[in-house]
């Protein structure tokens, strides 16, 4: 199993070769707030989609 330092080094080396990447995050949040005799609940769902372009685009004329 790699050490933390080795893992960071490997990640940094792999990131150098990336030109672009996409990722998606799903967040499901359930909250319940109780104040005295009253209770309020709130459910939230969010989907985040991210596209990252590491290198700039080249334009030729």
C-alpha cells in the first residue's frame, strides 16, 4: 500500500498528463430541526456536473 507522500506524488504526475476531465457530484442532505414542540424537516438533493479544460484552446487563422 502506498504512503500518503507516494500517493500525492503519483497524483501530481498523473495530473500533468490530463488535458481535460469531467466529474459529477451528487449531494443528498436531510435536515431536521427541533425547537421546543415544533419540528421542521428539509430534504435537499443537488447534482453538480463539472467539465474542466486544463490547457487553453489553440486558434489558427
